[in-house]
C-alpha cells in the first residue's frame, strides 16, 4: 500500500491534498493494532469500503501503557502491508482526535482496540 511503514503529518497532508484533487474520498480509522487479528483485519477491510483512501492512526499506547518506538515501527509495517491501508500515521500521546482535526478526513470510521 504505502512505501514507508508510516509517515509524518506534513507528508500525509500533501498526499491527502493530491488524493482530493483526484476526486478521492479520504477515511480515517485508528487503533493500537498490537496483533493482527481477524477482528482488526475485518475492521480495516470494512473501513476501506467506506472511502477511496484509508488513513490509519496508530495509537502508541494501550490502556495507558506506552509502547516503544520499535514496537510502533513493527506495528506500522504490518498495517502498511494490508491492501486496505493507504497510509499509517502515528497518533502520539494526543490520540486520534488531534489527527482528525489536522487531516479533516471525509469519513471518520472510528477505532478498534486490538
């Protein structure tokens, strides 16, 4: 899907701008995605059905426990390999609400805690 496991907010804004110029709808979903389960794969597949391009906000903590940068890189690499995912962006400590405000997706799908 994407050349890099995850990207910066600046790069993602540029890519979203290009997608919109092409008339494509942009969706946003988020989650921890610690393990690729049937539920998380199904969630992403259904999310992609609601938009042309799907951005996944990768949360860096689950239940208040912060994960390391290497862990985030591994999880983003797995997510980026899914056909349904077009872009992976780390949410950081602020969570997905800040990304949604910055990126202004056409469709906000929600989140999954897996």
